[in-house]
C-alpha cells in the first residue's frame, strides 16, 4: 500500500470513528458542602479561597467580590474578585495552577478561580460560579462502568446573556513534561496550545502508584495526566468540590476542551510558585493516581475518585550497535485515539532523542508490534530506515501511520491496545545501492524462464551480484520491461481503492493490505507484464483495469514468477530498468 493512500485511509477512518460515539446517560452533580447561587453574590462581599503553594498543604487567602460579569460565552457569568494577604504577596498574585481554587463566602461554596489577565496586576481574577461548573454534568459521560447512586442537587440554565464585557483568558494550567527532548516537548506544547516546563532527568514517574481510597479536600493540588510512565505529560490545577457519589469538579475552566474523556487524575506535589511578568505559575508533579476525569468542558473538568480509566500501552526499546547500549522505555497514554494521533510523532521522536542521546544521520532496523483485542498473536512489521539528516524524525513515520490506521479502524475496537517498537540502530550508513542490471540479449521464447543479474554496492564497499530467475508468460509476444528497485521506490498504488472499484471491508483485510506494503530493505525484481505487449498499464481501458487489491495482485505475480522479493539487512536504494524481447511460437509443454 503506497504511503499516500495510507494517509487517505487514516483520514477516512477518522471520519467514520467520529460519527458513532458511545455515551452513557448524563448525571447531575450533588455537592457535599452548601453552595451559594450566583444571584445572591453582591459586590463588596468578602470570602476566602483555598489552594496549595508548597508541598500538599492547603492554605487560605482572603478575597473580595468586585462585580459579577455576564458573558455571551460559557461560562455565562463570572465573578470578579480581588485576592490579597500574605499568600498572594508570596506568590506574586493569582498563579497559573490555582485554577479550580474554591472560593467560599459565609461558609458556602460560590465557585472557583478560573480566569485572569496576563501582563497586568495578578491579584485580580475571575471566579466561575459553582452552578456553571456543575453544569458540565448535563453532558453524558462516554460509556463506561461507573457504579454508585447519583443524586440531583445543583442545576444551571443554558440561557445565553449578551454582554460587552471583555473576556479574560483562562488562568493557564501549567503543564509539566518529563522524558522527552526539547523538540518533542515543544511540539506537544504547540499542538495543545499550552505553556509547559521540562522536568530534570532525575524526576521519575515510571512507578506512579494508584490509590483508589485517597481522601481529597477542596483546595488540594491535582494533576491531569495525558501520558505517564517513562514519559509524563501532566497539567496541574486545583480541586474545587466533591459530590456525595465520589465525583469531583476542578480547574474552573477547560483543560483541552475535549468533552467526554478518560484522563487519569492524580494528587500533585507543588514544588514552588515561580514569579513571572506574564503570570506566576506553579511547578507541580503527580504523586499517585486517584481517579479519572470524564468531562472536559468550558466551565470545568470533572470526574470520579476511586476509578481507573483504560489506557494505551507503549514501549520503545533501543539497541545501539555502535556502543552496545540497550535501553527500554515504557509509558501509558490516555484512551483518546485522536489526541494520540496528533501527539504520537512528538512523543516518539522526543523519547528517541533522549535515549539515543544524539540527533543526526544513521540507519535503523525498526520492528513494530501491535497487540490487543482480537489480535491474539499480535501484528508485526519490520523495516529499515536510513537518513543523512535526522534519523529520529524519519524512521517513525511509517510506524505512526500504521498505528493510526489500525487504532482508528472502523471495523473492530482493539481494546486494550498496545504498541511496541524495537529499534536496532547504528550511525553507519547501511545502504545498498543498485548499480547494474543484466538481462538476456537474445529474444526469449514465450513461457521460457530467464535469468537476470543485479549488481549492488554497499556504502563504500565492494560490489556484489545476485541472480534471479523470472518466468516469461506463455502468451507473451513483443517487448517487456524488467525493473529492479529498492522497496517503496515506484511502489504500485492501490488503484482499486483510489478509483473506487473496491473497498476494505474488515480488519483482517486491512491488515492484509498493510502486510503487502513494501519495505525499504527489500530488493524488488519484476517483469512488467499486463497481458498486452508494448502498452503501458495506464493505457488500458477502464473496463480492462485490474480491480483487485494490491495484496491479491502481488500474491499472483509471485506465484507466477513475475515478481521476486529479496530481503536484505540494508536500506536498498536505486532503480534500474531494461527491456527484453519475446519472439517465436509459444513453448510446447
């Protein structure tokens, strides 16, 4: 299957996958503590907010209500506050990471800090009312087994109110990234449109524990995880409220605004609050997984304590032939195939940069294994990649495309889903260049086997020759072309799919077409024969075109001796072609 078609297939799978989500029924949030409706809040009221600025100790700081602002967007109302006191003086104002810090007035929960302004006085911010935050539960969760009674207490209206008030920006949720190179982390930051900080190599979350009985309180620091293990991508914020059925609300604004989700949530350790002219921000890291985020909406995030979400499992192993170094890294990623499709290239390249400890030219043998669901024995592919500029960037492109195609297939959900990549690498250019092709000079007879010789040269090495025998079809008459090439060079396209003559109808068929893709380490030898002499394939009439899938065509050519594939331990480069003539009568059997 050609690479262009593979990308088309992935796009189609995305459309199909998006069209049929599975959801459970909506559940309304029931707060454990008394709440104050936003309609009862007036300018001049004083209250207290709770957050963590060091370690895991919740501290309080006073706030004063300045106004209540209507908004045409979600949230529909926001409470303008001013924070003050020793805590705010120490942090330099309301910091990123205080998102979700609960605000109480007269012992009643009014909402949580969620918005602020950059490059301004950092002691003013906007509070998302608790009724607005609780309205995220008007949306259903994705279908998942979540046990326990659900009570209804807080409701909110979806009525829109127009306003000319200037909307503040989200109080940014600081993201911490571990285990990736600078370019891997920066790519994630750009794609998610979030600020991030890199953690030092001594930090380790590969053994992040799970605590299903953790006790949390409003104001606790929490981290939402996208990846965890030897790669960690986590966003830090604050827990706002708990319900009687084990649910929680946090952040008071969206994380990624992806709706119904499955993100692990963990208790967090706050190392410090870093001053900044733009806005101060917390540096936090996860300590133990305590639950799952199931809603990521404009008003807040919310989920369940004591629940563990499903996740995708990844591993990347390296054997460096030059140094003898062997490294294996493993991590989990949230059960969001579309988010994973967007970030996987940055994760793999960023992880590779760190374990190879260099960037540049080299040759790599890449073994890909995908497992899970009905793939009892897994699905495997091996290929060799060479780059004279950036091996880490080039060698994962195929694995990423194949992973997307299988992960997003519209036929069968592979769950659990695991991807394992083993790489054997050297800085040496292991290239095999095709530099000669010898074919018979005399005319051939129909049905006659004939021998060709291919001359190949390893990089700066001595040339070698290899002989192949092809079969001339018994009905052949005229002039035909013999082609030798590296795998993937002028690879035949899936014309049946591109022209709409055929469709892939199940997972087994999809895997078979992926199996038929040529590899870079293959030397492909072919007699170009379409049953008609002296005519290029594109000159055939539409009704005469071969409407089979590529795997079917390839299988038949090999059975008839028209196609030979030689697998080498090199990246095979080059393409040569020569003509052979067929004359005389067909051979008598």
